[in-house]
């Protein structure tokens, strides 16, 4: 079976680890990773979401933190502070820096981000095929208003420096409108047997991937069932500050509202949202009330435990998603 | 008093520390640093000699090693090995990497190496004005013959990887012929009260600096006395493998031969060596026999202890050099 999953950072990576534990030998997993979080720091290209997936599946992640490397050292960060060179709010450890150095050197030598990602995965052996959503530069910016006025800041500045404490007035995936899907992305979607939306951020992770022209349309047109898992449990994000960016796109922080935001597969888009995508949707047992609402929208819905407390609990979520795919398969 | 010193790496930096201890308050030291050792690694510009001077005078050097940073960590090197990306033979610690990241980012933003060096020195406060010999790229290559045939390798490959175990057939400062002295270099030489050649490598350190068109001529034309200190004691280099590169330019490994290689100030060059440079030359007491030979060439010579065993011993060497300058001042 060929499984395609769209993924952001920490939540996506943890779900993928459960998915790997859930699938049968011979099943192939292709991950389309968000690159809208990418940022240039110290002259290097940093791809936080791709790296989180790679490190998590390759056994190098800092488990408690969810991002960055295990057994990390912080000499460069200390030196940068001595040199007075920022940003201090973005934590890049020394081991992590090595990845960005290798990536940046290859990009400078005119390899594409896809090729670089493949090369990095030769070491990490994540057990999935990891594709960036695009080889073109896309950077998510967030419109905010503070005492300095209204302006757009890089997503990382909004998320990591400002802790999403200000309202996000708009989410702007800069460059997405002219970006092309990376080689292999559209083929993987078209030939998939199942397409999964992990409980990643629906706006700045999955939403950014879908903003690359051609990807949303390919998912909507795919023969494969499309199954999503709610990142919202009991009216709040499981982790992170997804409520802030959901509000920016006019979506309530509920499991049902996020399903409606993705839309029923093939349903005409409204409000600039594009064609609908979901065949099935999993909500947490705490949101069992939402099942009827979601099904009223034409999306098959089940309530199961959705807390990724450990790999086994996460694998159970993945199995439920694959089972739901079989139930809705046309 | 304005003192100008040409300097390579470890030997030059240690001499400069003694010089700083020897001078009077208000004296100004300008260091013209060799950049022929520079190398591009992992997409970054590495300037080993400038950094050794900066770290040594700024209090950040690894004392025993003589190069690199104190309290260093080696996470990136370990990661590069995991990624299979070399060279493994060149040791760049994590703290050191921070310097190369800052430098490379500024160079990419079109600052000159002079400007970058000045910016780095804002942190390191070396107590001297540190100028690269040139803002243009110069890379010393060494011609060798091994089982793969005759070829030129980067100086660092010859020195660090091959430990100078093969004969150096020629020393080629690639790019030197079209390089220009960095801003301030010629002015510093012209307005100096004393010019010093520390006991750095006469070929690949001082020799490379002098290979930048205009610098040798400016030293030869300077009003200031030019005093050198022999890096050869008792027929062998004090440290390093200077005998290998001296042989490549047809110079014996003796204190007298190195003085003759630099030449008496204003003496016409022969064998492609260019105009002569020295007013005075200091040899070690072990080489007292050489004094008469050197003076026969018209260079005032004294024998004093030349081992830089500690800062005080080194300061005594610097004081002797400054005293000799007064004796030969015209």
C-alpha cells in the first residue's frame, strides 16, 4: 500500500512515527513536508519541519523538546551572543548547525532542496520517502499589529519570539503563488492508496502545503481516500498555538470547524478556500458530539482517542485512520 | 611609536603577545596578517592565521594547541563524519565555526575581509590593529609528487593532512599576482617607526604577505628600520616544518640563510626574490656563529635567546628587536 502524508513539524513527525509502527511490511510511506517555516539564519538555510521529521524518524530528535537534536551542545549560540549577532530567540544547537551547513553548501552548489533532503536522509534513514512540498522558496509571514504599527513578520518570529501572543490578522505564504510542487509530489498523490492529514497545524503546516498551486487540486482529484486527524481536542490545540492562526483564517477552534475548513472532498470551495478535500475525519472521544456535525457536511467521522502519548497510542490512531480509509473507499 | 609587524599564525601570534607586553603605553601596533592559508570549508571562509592572531591576543586561544578555541566542543565535526562529509583532517571546533559563520555571512553581504576582520575584533579586542594582507583571495598551493603524479595541493592539505611529509617542489601563492594590499596596509608601512618580521614561516607566512604586489616594495622603501627574528634555531625550525618549504625556494634551514633570503634592505633582488628588506636580524644564541656571516651581507645582527617559552621571554625578544631598530636607525 502506498500512503501519502502531508506533515508539519512536531505533531506531524510524532504521528508519522506511529504510522510507521502501524503499517504492514512492504507498505510505502511518502511524506510531503511543509517548508513554509523555513528561515535563513547566519547565512544558512534552516528547514525546521523537514528536520523535525527527519530527526524524529531517524532517531536523532530531542524527545522531550520535540525539535532539535538529542545530546546537543550550544557553543555556537554562546559565541553568537558574544559577537552580538542574533537572533537570540531562535535556538540552533551545534549538531543541528551541521545539518544546515551541509544543506546550505549543497544548495549553493545548485542542488535542489529535494536532492538535498534525499542526501540528508541517506544518513538519517527515516524509513519514509521525505519530499519537501516545493523546491521553491516559500516563507509564511504573519500580519500583526503592535505599538510599532501593522506589519508582517516571519512565521518563526511570530511563533518562537512572540509566542503567538498577538492576534494573527492574516497568514501569508509568501512565494507560494508562484511555487511549483517538488518533483514526485503530484505523482505520489495521484498514485496513493491512502492520503493522510496528520494532526498538524491546519493553517501554517497543512494549509501551506495545500497553498502550493497544484497540490490541493491533486489531493481533491486523487482516487485515494483522504483521511484527516483533528489537531483540536475539546476546543483547544493539543500543542502549540493553532487557535491563533485558525482565528486568522476565520475558523473556530473546534474539531468540526477544522473539518469544515478542509471541506468535503470535491465540494466546491468557498471564501477562497479552494475545492474540498476530506473523505474521513477522526476526532477525539472528547469531541464525540462533533461527529454528527461533521457527517452532516458529508465527511465520514469517527471519535477515537487522539492523544499521542506514546508510539503505541499513536500507532492506534494511524490504524484507525487506515481503517476509516477502507470504510470510505469508493 | 608606530610598530608594524607582518605575521603568520601560531609563531607570529605568540610573538605579538610578547610585543604587546614590551611596548610603551601609547605605542600603536599594526599587524599585517597572512591570508594565504585561508581555505573554504563547508561553504565557509576560514582564515586560520588571522583567527590565531585574534584569538591569541584576545584571550580565546587554546593555549597548548596554539590554534583554535579554548573550551572548544566538537559536535559539528562529529556530525560531519556521520554525514560522510569531509575533510576529516581539518579540525574546526564549534566555537571556531561561529567565527567562520559570522565572517562568511558578512562577506556574502559584500563587506570586505578588512571590514569583517575589524568587526570580529570589536569582540576580541586584540589590542592591535589587525589588517589582512589583502581583501582579494590568495591561496597558497604546494607542488608535490606522489604515486598519483605531480600536482598542486592547498597549503592546508600539504601541512595538516600530509604533515609536509612529501617534498614541496614549489610554493605557489595563487592569486597573489593580481591581489592588492588591503586598505591601510601600505600607509601603515610607510608611516611606521619600526617594521618587524616575527619568527613566522619565511616562505608561506611572511613570504606570502610580501608576494602581494606593492608590499615588498613598500617595506624596502620605508624609512623605518626593518628587523627580523629568525624562526630557525640550530638548523631546525622552532616549530612546524619550515625546512620543507624553505627547501622549495632553495634556502638552507639556517638562521643566516633565512636572513640572506630576506636580503639587505634596498639590495637588488636576485633569483626572482625581489628587493632586499632587512636592516637588522636576531638569531638565537645557539646560532652566534651566524652573526658574522649575516653582517657580512650588510645586515646588522645580534644573538639573543629566541625561544618563546613564556610571555616574559617573548617580551625580551621584542625589546631586543626594538633596541636593534634604534641601533640601525639612519
